[in-house]
C-alpha cells in the first residue's frame, strides 16, 4: 500500500528554519518563522501565563474529557473578547462557540462545518493569504478561489478591485477576511474600508468567515476587533476563527475557538449541533489546558491587567521594529521608499524584493526570509537591524 508513495515537498517556512539552524555563520538573521521574539531573540512565556499555570496545577482535580465543545467558560470569555461583552449577537443569544486545537484547528472546524452546510460552497481567500488557508479548505472538499487584495509592486491594497470582486458573489460563497495584522502582507483594511466590505456582505448575502489570529497585535484589542464587531452586527450568518497562540503566547498549547453566528437563538443551537458532529468525526475532544489558562487570566482582574500590559509590550515592540527598520534602511543610503513597512500592522510584511534578491540575502549575508520576501518583523532586533539594513542596501 505504501510502496508507491512519493515524498512531499518540505514546508517552505519549516525548511527555512532548518537551513537557518544549519548555517554555521556567526552572524545570521531569521525572518522566517512567524512567532513573537523578544529583543534577545527568545519567545518567552508571559508572566500572567506562568501564574495561571501555577493556579491550574494547584486546583485541577481531573483529566477527564471536557466534551467536544470544550470549556463553556472559555467559550464565553473568548466571545466577549472578540465581540465585546455587550455586543448585540451576545445579548440576542445568536452566537455559539467551541474550543479548538489552535487557530488551525478552528479553521478546520469551520471548513468541515461549511462543507456540511453547503457542499457546493466556494471559499474566497485574499490574494495573497496565509498559505495554509488554501490547504485547510481544500482538505474539507471545498472549492477555493482568490479575490484581489494586495499589489506587491506598489505595496498597497487593491481595495477597489477587492470590492468589485466581492460584489459578484452571492449566497453560495464564503469570504475569508483577516480581522487584523494580515498574514502575510501586514496590510489591513481601514475602518472606513471595513464599513464598505460589511455593506457589500449585507447586499450580496455571502457568508463572512473572519480569521482573527492576532487580536491585540495591531493597534489594540478593541480597534483590532472593529471589523469583526461591525460585520457581526450587520449580517445574519457569520463564522469567526480565533487563536490564543500569539496574544497569549500559547503556541504549543494549541488553543483557539470557532464561533458561529446565526439569525436567532434556535438556529444557533442547530448550527452548534452540526459543528459538534463535525468535531466528533475529526479530533473528538479539544485539549483543556490552554483554555484553562486563558479563562483563568480573563476571569482575574489582576491577571487580565498584567496580560494587557504584556500584550502592549509585544505590540509596541513589533510596531517599533517596523519604524526602526525603515529608518535604518534609509540611513544605509537606500533611496527606495520602504515607509509602507512602518504603516502596516502585525508580524509580517513583504519586503518587496525579487526571489533572486531574497536568495542573495540568504546566500551572501545569512538573512533568511520566505521566497516571496515575506519577513517576520519580530525577528528584527537592535543588534541585527543595522546589519540587516546594510545587507538590503547591498543587494539593491
């Protein structure tokens, strides 16, 4: 049965990580893997998480399954975080949420749910989008298409083209939107642009699926949720996929959530039953530990405040790295305008150079980024930014 198998190509980002580790040069820069790093290049455990872990260890009394939906308290608190505790969909009891194995698990649940709701649905994703989006939706048997989003030549949003494409869609279409900190471009919709997208969604009747992997990493928890809350208030049906990997630093705990909004409470109960059926046929029960940590933090005024402060440190560092890189590239004598990097949000940006130039950075200077020139901004530090800027100047 297995003798005919052919090896699959390595994931480009994971392959890049292996190359970086094997590079013997003492001076090298990793801008590939999308995890937060502090100024020392480490991905620390948040202090609020450490406290929550101690409380969890002291109070946990069983390892029994928690059920396919996961923790009811986590599900409630994560919806309050995403939508706001007083949002109309919560007050009207129109939203149902499940705990999932990370943001990726949330997207897989959403994909399987969509397939059960409408086998002929077409998933529309931004061009470009996170590469795994396409694989996840296709693995559920969904047709996947692209809508225009980012102009890599001019480093700007193709907003009018995006709107024109969305105006052609209808009830059999599901549109994936990034809530904030667009991966891989860093180019987000403004609030005014969100308003227009919401209006088109209402007019055309397609179903929005909003991926919110970075709430709090852009401007703030509230501002980063603007599109989510605006859309939820306007449409009868919507899906939200959330992740706690980045903003809580719980990468290896694999905890996320998938929420569905329907027209009324009765339909929400039916939708939840379908979602739970899909979960049972997939991983059956979600992990409990990460959800317990998040709900411990969000249930405590003291830990919540500590989390907000630690989240602000991460957000300010990323935004500071953007401004710092633009400044140092200019100081290195580059006349080309890279100011767009400082205006974008989140972990990623396209540097906007060719594949050949990306390869030169890796080969000649030990600077590693994805071939598209997508770089993880969190990999920039005070210690490596001048070397990075001078290397960029050299290959330009």
